[in-house]
C-alpha cells in the first residue's frame, strides 16, 4: 500500500459526501424559494384567487359529477368478476383487426 493511498480514498469519500450534502442543501433551498414564490404570489393576488376558485370548481364538476352521470362503468355492468374483466381488456388490447 502506498503511503498516500489510504489518505486519497478517505479524501474521495469525504468529497463525495460533501457533494451530496451540498446538493441536498441547495435542493432544499431551491424548493423553499420556489414554495415562497408561489405562496407570496397567491397571497397577494385579488382577481387570481377568484379565477383559481372557478377553475377548481369546473374541474370538480368535470371529474366528479359528470363522470358519475355520463360515464358509467361499462366493465362492471357487462362482466361479473375481475377475472372476466381483465380477460376482456387483454383481448381488446391484443386483438389486431
């Protein structure tokens, strides 16, 4: 073993560990800054809050209410158990007409 070989391996480990900690620190700082950017932006807007509320209400209507009334679960209606449903889906996906 060379005199500096152990020292170099310890130094490489410490540098790698240092890089990992530095990346973790900067990533946390970036995420914190990004969060506060949006937090301050939403806190200070007046018209935007109303528009976001309208968007969220429309999304709720589209995905919760319309799905229940206009898009019934066809597989559940046509097949009795999960095995039959999965076989039907597999046949439809692999069937090349």
